[in-house]
RNA sequence: GGGCCAUUAGCUCAGGUGGUAGAGCACCGGACUUUUAAUCCGGGUGUCGCAGGUUCGAAUCCUGCAUGGCUCACCA
C-alpha cells in the first residue's frame, strides 16, 4: 500500500490525475470476445479493473474485468512509445483503466485488445485478494462484499440472478393487472406477523415507531380502498436471531386480490414461480443442495392434517381434545407447552416432523385458527382456516390465505392474541384499532399471499445461506 | 443462548510432543515483444485475534474475552 501511494504521488508529479474522469466506452468485454468475427481489426474502447499483469519486457499482457466479464489487453512498446509503455507497466492489479485498441487474436487463440492508448481512471491503493483462491473468508466476503464481487465471479452471477428474479416477479404481476404500491415502513403498531419489531423514535412527534414486520395490514387497507389487486416488494424487519436462514431485514413480496380466495392464490403461486424459473433459469427443474426440485405445476395440495397423517400416522381428525392432541405430540417426541391447544399441537408436530421433509413443491393447507389470526375460518370447520403455505426444499416459500374480512371476528382474534401477549408471548399480535376501523368500512372477500424473496432466490440460485443472496447481510460491527 | 470448530504476512494456508515464524499468490528489484495460475534470478514485508496465567522460554499449554463458521434451541 505504501508503494502504491508513492506511485500515485509520482503520477501526480507528472501531471497525471490518478483518479480520472469520464471515459466513453464502445463495448463490454463479453461482446468483443463473443463477437470476435465482427470485431477483428476494429478499434474499441473498453474500461474496467486490471485483474492480472503478465509482463514480457517490451510487451505486456493484462486482464481487464468489466461487468460482462474479462478480456485480455496487450501493451506493446512499439505501439505505445517509451513513456506510455512505462506508465502502463507501472500500473497495479486492481487499478481501473480505460483502453482504446484494436481487436485481434493471439497465437494461443485468445481474443485480445492491442492498446493504442489508455487512461488511468482510478488508482487502487489497496491490493486485491489472492488471484487463484479468491476471497474465501466468509466474514470478509460479507463485510467487504465489493471484493467478493470483484474476485469471485460466481458471487456476481448469484446477485445478477437475484435481480432477474425480482424483475420477473414484477413483470408477471404487472401483466396480471396488479398495481405495485409502496406503503409505510414505519408503523405505529407493528402487525401482520408474529415477530419482535425494531423500535425507533420520531423526535418531532415524540412517539416511538416500529419498523414494519410485514406489509399485510396496509395492503389490505388499500383493498378496502378499492385498489382490488395490489402488491408490494419491500424490506421488512424482525428483531430476532441471525442465522444462515434468518436476517434481521429481508425482502417480502405481498399481494392481495379482491374477490379471490386462497385457491386462486395457489394457482397464482404456481404460475408465478413457474414463470420466474423459466425467465431466469430457462427451465423448471432446479437443483437445490443435491436434490432436484421440479417446479412444473400443478403442485400437490394437502391439508396440514393430511400431511401430518401421511408422515406420522397420527390422524388429527380422530383427536378432539387439547389433552389428546398434546399426548399425541408427546408420543411423537415433540416437546409441547402443557397449555397448548389442539391446533397448536397439530402445527407443532407439522413444523417439527413434516415441513423439512417436503422437498418438491407442495401446498399445505387449512392451518389451525389459533396460529392464523388474519385468515378466514373455514365455513365447515371453524377449527381451521382457509390458509396455505407453499413448501419447497423443506422450507416455507409462501404463506397465503383467504383474508379475514369480518371485523367482528377479526376483533376477537386480536383479543385472543392480546391475551397471549398478556401471558408473556411477546410475539403475539397487538390490537390494531385503526386496521379494524378499515375492515368495518367493508373489505371485499380477498385472497392474499406473501412470498419470501430471499428464500426464493436461495432456491433458484442453489445457495444454502441467506447471506449469499443478500448483498450486505447484517453483521456485528468490526472492531 | 448451549455445544463444537476456527482466528498466523494484503490473500490462501503450513507450522507432532513449548526453544524465538514459513510456503504459494500478491508486492519490490532484474531478464524477457503473442503470454495467460507466463517463466527465470534476487528480496519476507508479521501486534501469530485480544488480555491474563503457567514456564528460564508460549503461535503452541491453561483461563477469560472478541469475531466468525457449523449445529441445536429460539424464531412461522
């Protein structure tokens, strides 16, 4: 680093600005390499970061990296003259240069740009990580993601794919007539999910505000307002543990459609994810951590009771009391709160023993009412709700229901949650009078769905850690 | 939060049983006009994560702490 600073000073002394200005490019590296026949002998202007230098005395090869990839450049003393050639050889790996030159192919067959002139656009004062092994230390990869992106090309691919996924989701929903909206990220009452919120403070109003834990309740207000089909792709914040599967801030898609129900949402989920896979991957079979997941619709639909019965042999249709349900859980080795209700026991068994075994996409439907305070209860069996979770790769990808639009029922559900909160469940939902008022104005029957964008990106890019699909995952500050 | 593991040069890593720190890449100097993990010659650039302890002597053994990873728990 000391040496690089000296080089920088030397450049300044010669009247060369080591941090240059705009450089007009004609092409990206990839275009030239792929379309060599069209470019041979032509003059092109490219720019990027020097990734390798191979000096041979009076001729020097280097690799230039831009967004599209790498291309070899070639500096020759005869062509550049003494001064410019010496300047070129004094460049460091990591420096950002703009190059003008002629396209040719070397003896070894490599498409190369022979430099006729070049500009130093930015001096790199710090060295890049090792060229062959790249950057392996995960801590450094996440803290200095820019280095990860420069040095590890597969990392860049993952994030470009993530962008393509989000773009495809938008294109799909837009084509279906959904209206994209932005709702507030700071809430006076955090609602729409069971999670601990982050708290912040507004000085002028002198009130605490919460970063949103879900998008749900505000989007439903827009359904009340007659927007009929809305969606939002937005960051939500949950003040909980950090792991390879959890980041305090993550990206949710939520969408709501008036006059629809959860069966419509199942169809939509199939169409959406199928569309995204085809757009981004060009296929519907994805390899995920050694398993192959076939995304070709339709996907099986089974109730949670059926899923538990298939996996464990325990038939909740034959279980009536809370006590029998808890006993069933204990027989299966599932730890259970001695006060747990029948529905709670069912969902505990499902989550503990069943969910992680579901690799191919499957809709698990009809969740117990106790764990579904925003879903409409089933007309033929009020112990359950019109709800489903889409599971693939053993993990929840989407959560949807026929939305509860009965304000009386909704108030009772909130009251039940508030009672849980009073018993110490600090993740239970809170009473939200403002939302209830909206429902009291009348919300049409509505189907709604939430999709974890990060998890979808994990599946479609075959990444095992959420941090590998989030550019800047939450880290402890470095000391 | 529990358990296990890791932390040594800019990066990737090696350093049985305690004896004063090494390699490759990168970097610096030299040779080389079609190389490509270029090659050849010469050069080691370090708070061995931090703080204590044991010892004549600690990268190495012990304790605590910090950061990260895996995993369990929690968290839909």
